[in-house]
């Protein structure tokens, strides 16, 4: 009876952890998706894709301005020829402008919704140039070159730290894989171990140590550019 109670408590604990990790995820991924770890990871992946598309979008807007289009029409060009997620976000911006939101408020809403530092730089440059004057086309070109150079450095850093990330993943997954193999090979030995108090404590301690080590390795290989 005690063993089954322990198994039930462990199952409830892992179920609670899984619920916390997966909670807040919408069927369709996007920003403001939730505060759970998986939701934040999905948001980060989408934001990373947005940042990768931003230099090309700036070049498109710059060419549109040189052709004599207005800034709003340059935004429309991103909606028409761009790819998601950047075209989706500029489509929301266009809809906000059409329903009567001011240009400045729509840009601020876009920047806050996406949460990208690169986009914040773009929106700040646009707002400042509208108030003080300036060549927006040259500003877009300079920002685009700056973002491309920084992304190039980020890709180089990821390449140099790829081995460390792989080692962290392998070391973190090794206890789980070995436990599954031993359970499949010797179930009569492993299942009673998992159902015992000492076995549960050993598993919980192993999980805590693996998670701690994985976080430390992740902290080491993460380099902000």
C-alpha cells in the first residue's frame, strides 16, 4: 500500500510539472502565448525567425521609399511579399492603422507585441525621423547592415558553442536513457526499485542534479552578442 501511495504521489508530481511546462500554449503558436517554459521557447523561436527576416524587410521598405512610395505603402509591401511571422505582424499593424489608431501608437504596439530589440531600434528610428526629419531610407540601410553584421556574429558564436550544447544534451539525457534500457532489460529488478522509498528519492535526486547541470552548461554556452 505504501509503495502504491509513493507511486501515486510521484505520478501526481510529474503530472503537475508537465502541466506547468505545457500550460498556456495555444493551438496556433505566436507571441503572448503564455508564461510556461514551452510557450516561452515557442515565442523565442518565432522572435528569432522574425529577426532573421527583418534585414530583408528593411531592404524592401528602403527600395519602396526610393521608388516614391510612402512609409505606409512600404509596410504594405512587407505584408504582400513577406513571409510569416513578419508579414503577419505588419498585417496587424496595417489593420490597426485602418481602424483609426495613430501611426506612433501602432508602431509602439508592434514593438511591444514582438519584443525584439532589433525591431525596437527600427521603430525608434522611424519615430525620431518623423519628428525631427531625416532620410529614412539611409536609416533603414544602416540598421539593416548593423543587424546583418550582428546576426553573422551570433551564427559564428552558435557554431563555436555547438559542441558544448551537444555535450550538455547528451549528458542530461544519459540517465533517462540508461534507466529506460535497464528497465526494459531487467524489469523485475528495476520496477521494485522505482516503487521503493529509496528508489524514488534516488530518482528525484538524479533529476535535480541533471537539471542543475543542464542549466549550468546552458549558462556557460550562452553568449550574448
